[in-house]
């Protein structure tokens, strides 16, 4: 049983989309498994073995386990077979919470949307005993989605990652093969800085929910809804 299982499509997606959040959760002693659906073999830069090493080095910084699946880069579609691959991972690690890319709207890479959709389906299928009946079922407590640069209108939750920005930066620095054309580290820090303004913190990263959030005591969230 792990606390968080985070699905990314290409090695570095998790770092860019929710690396600061993962660093914060790791600091809170949460156990984390980072799962990349591909090794980014269609990327213009970096070989699969380089991408694996970069991903493993980043995960090591926060004590997370990194797993690479065998989906074909740039050919990811929401299929039943694909969903089953994710079900197997969910049943193996039994996470409380699943993180995945956004599953709807536009994305800078269509693989990301397919990954998000399959993660949502697999989260549900993982509890169905007649799907892959040889593997014990597992019901995650929930699923949240990290966002891309063009998804700020969909923010449901902002996580203050200011104290973990250095660790996050080191995680992103592991992916030197991906810094050939754009300085993604600077780009991501600038985006996190913009999000941080919304909660008056230096840096934040955002999540969105797929399902309504049940609340018993409104006072437990009242401070979080405070206008700045
Ligand atoms: Zn990607």
C-alpha cells in the first residue's frame, strides 16, 4: 500500500506538472510511486536509456519509486488494453491517492489527455473483481489531476510548494536531455510563481478534481477559501 501513485506520460511530465507537490508530500513522509507510461522514445532529444536514468535520478531525490511502462510514445490512445495496464499497476501498489494529467480539453500533447482518461477509467476498474480476476481488487480513495500551462482556468486546489522549490528544481535539473531548446526549469518556476501570487506564496502548483468534494464541516476549508 502506498500513499500516492502518480501517472505521467513521458519522463519529466510528473516533474513539470506536479514535481513540487510530490517533493512536499515526500517531505511529509508520504510514500510515492511515479509511473511513466513511456520512455519518451519519440522525443527529439534523449535516448530511452537516458530518459530512464533521468527519471530514476529525479525520483531518488524524494525517495520515490519510479516505474516505466511500455506504452508507445506519441501513440497513446484511451483503449481497454491500456486501461488494464494501469489497473495492474494500481492493484500492485494499492495507492490511496492517484495523480494523473488532465483528461479533458486541450493539451500540449495528445498523449497526456489519453493518459488522464485511462487513469480515471483504471481507478474505477481496479475495484471491479471481474476485470483481471486473478489480481486482488483495490479501491483508491481518490484521484486528482495536475495541470498544464494552459489550464489555469481549471484550478480547484493550489498547493504551496515554496519550501520545496529547491528540491523541485533539482528534480527538473535531472532532465538535461530535455533542456536543449527551452529552459523548462525557468518556464515552470515562472508558472509556479504566477500561481503562487493567487495564494500570496512564492510558488504554487495546481490540481483539479474530477469529482465533487464531500465536506462535513465547512470550517475545515473556510481558511483555504479566504480572499487575499
Ligand atoms: Zn509529456
